């Protein structure tokens, strides 16, 4: 039985518990994650990975990683490598059970031959359009192929010729002989094998026929001893075909299979402002709407990792999203909340001024530098850092207004504001250029208002961050926003989903002044830039010695308010 204290219970646990009570599969639980290596994994795949791995762990079972590499046209070694890296990064461990469907192509070919000998499969000469035409509709039964009743000998010979490369692509297929009048279209003699003269990334030119997913997947599950085949809800109509393949294997090829695998469907992960279709993600990459599969604006695991998101935040998000039977759309704000929640007590605070305006403290002694102790994480035992303070500092341009509204509690002519961890300053004058643009502020500081030692008794509402001009490190920041401007980017109102791409999804700003200590930040370090969000030193850029920080997420947390 499951250890209910380790993971939130769901309907899948109930099914597995019932199977174990009934003694199925000798009390074993064995799951797998079966990606197709035709693109990078996205956060929806993370849900499947963590679910399968956690289920196996909770029941003291086993977890496999298996590549369903049956379509050489779209598959590449780059995708295999990225998937392995992503799954390891998430923390899932397949131990020594890394498999490829292509490793058992010969066994599957033999199984197909046994189906032919048993009268359950035949070679069909109809082209794809004709097969669709003969298939029928949801309200009308299909028609039998004119090639359905070929003899066993002819079918075996033709299938062998397909295997030997004697026919062109699309000229023939191997189909299951099931029921052309079935109410489930997937049982109307589905295609099991197609001819595809293409070089495979692992088997080379050894094969020119490849099994279809609906044939390969269930048979491979049964071969590997997968007890519970967890998949997304769109495969629910394919379950009868899954069962047909597994049952046929148990009857016709028992020596090749290890158990009676069972398919269980769960809801996909869908998020607002996001597309999850691998085909559409590929379009974004190939049409250069983004800078690659690992672009931090992408929902890929590689993109999230490069943005600075942690595996713990993703696991928390998946746990909060839950496992359900029906598809739903999760607010992107929930993921952002999980990221903030994860980093709040981990990321050290530093100050960086993204849009600097120089301030001269006219009553500060020239040449004097004072080191101020600022806490690294408020309320935590994370120590302090020494931050230099001098006559000239930078503040955010938005923290000053010449004619402020009533609720503006930052700097304005004649008004005071507190500098974080430092002093209260008062604006005396705004210096402008010939065009009327403010170039710097002249202010005075009150020496009695030093943070932690304030003896002035004054209450100041506004607190702003700052950076010493003389001591500032210079960095580049990438400010990421949603890749899509619409909550539902796939809405048909705008036609092509790429029309909904947010033109301001990436803003890069160079020469940003920051605390000098940030210059020593190692690649992969995460900070909270005070009042600006959480940032991550991009390891890819750090290899070239560049100080580039990606904004992981801003500080505003609308989901926390909603959930409360």
C-alpha cells in the first residue's frame, strides 16, 4: 500500500491499491516515463515524470526511462541528451533502467509476424487518404479494405518485402484486423507498421519499417514489466487498442512479456499564457520567435532551468496543481508563486538599480566611504554583507517625481525618503539638461537617521534601494515577461497562435549598477534584487565571463492573494 504521508493521495493511488489488494502483478508496481525524442521536454512533461517517479517510490517499486524512438524523421540525439539531463535535474532516478524502443525492433517485428500467422494482421495497399475514407465516421461504420482477407502466406511475404525495403514510402502498411464496425475508431483496423526510408539516430539504415506508437507502446510496456502505464487523458480512447495489443502479446508471444500492463489516464497540465504542444514549441524555435529550446521564455524544462527556476519549485507546483481525471487550465501565477515561495528564504538580497538616476549628497564629506551592514535574508540566520556608501549614489528613476500624486511616498522636491539600510535624505534640487531632462538630484542626508541607530524620531514612509556610484559593479539584466500577451494564446480569434507573441517578452538592459559584492557571484547564483524580483546568473553566459542575470520572477504575488 502507498505511504500516504509521503505524497498527496489521488485516484491513481486508489487504483493501484485495489490492484495490490487483488494480487495483480505479484504485488509489484513498475512505472515508466516514455518520451519521444523529437523535441525538448516542457513543464507538462515534468508532471508526468514526477508522477511516475513518485508513484514508484511510494510503493517501493521501479521507474524506467524509455525513449519511444519510432519516428526517425523527427528524432535526434540532441533531444535524447536534453531529455536525460532534464529528468536528472528534476531528481527522478531510473537507476540502470534506460531503454530505447529501437533496441527491440526485431522482437516487435517477430510479434507482428505472429499476429499475421494468427489472422490478426494483414498488409494493406490502401494509401493514407483511402484508409481514412474507409475508416468511416463516429456515426457510420467503416468499410473493410479489399486487401483484408489476403492469405497468411501472402501477408507474411509482403511484410518481409516491406522489411527488406522493396516498396516505397506510403505504398503499403501493416494493419491489425479487429473490427471495422467498432464504435471506437481506434479499433477499426489500425495501422501497426508503416514504410519509412529514413536513417534512424540509433539503428542507422537497418530498418525501413517502423512500428506505430499505438502498437509499439503497449507491447514495450508489457516487455519491460510496466504494471501501470500512466498517460495523459487524450489517450483514453486508445485504451481498448492498448489492451488488445497487450492481450495479444500475452496469448501469442508470452515468452517476450513480463506482465499484464494497465493503462491509466490523467489530466494534462495546461497553463495560461502558455502553449504546450511540442509541435508549436518547435515552430517557435525553427521560426526564431525565441532563441532556442532553452530560451528562458519557453515552458521547456531547459528554459525554466536557464531562467533560474529550481526543481523544488516545479515539484511544489505539480503538487499544488494535483492529479485529476479532467483537463483544466492552471493559472501561470500559481507557478510564479511556487517559485517565489521557494526562493524567499534561499536567495540573498542585493541592490541593483535598473534605471539609474544619480543623487549627490551635498553635505556628505567628499572622498568619504562608509561601510553599512545589510542583512542577507531578512529574519533568517544568513548573516550580513558590507555595502559601501558615499557622496554619490544611484536610485531608480521611478523613485523620483517632480509633481507627485498624493500617495507617492518616495522622493520629490522638498520631500524625504529613507535609503535602505542607510540614512534619510531630502531632495533639495533637480538638475536638468538643456532639453529639460533630469540628469541628477542634489540632496542632503541627516546623520541622526542611520538605520539601526536613528535618534531623530521622525517616521518616514518611503524606503528605496540605492547603489554607490564609485563602487558599483556593472551587470546586464534580462527582464523576462510572458511569451504570449493573451491568456489563451491558442484562441482562434487571432488565427495563428504566433500572432499573440508578446513583443516585450524580453528586455535586455546593460551597464546596470549593482552592489560590488555581486561581481563575485558564481554562475548559477540566485539573488533577490530588492524591490525588483529574483535574478539568476546565467551559467551559459558565465562561461564566457559575462555578468548577465536573468529575472526569474518579479515580486508581485497575485496567486498568494487569490489562494488566500
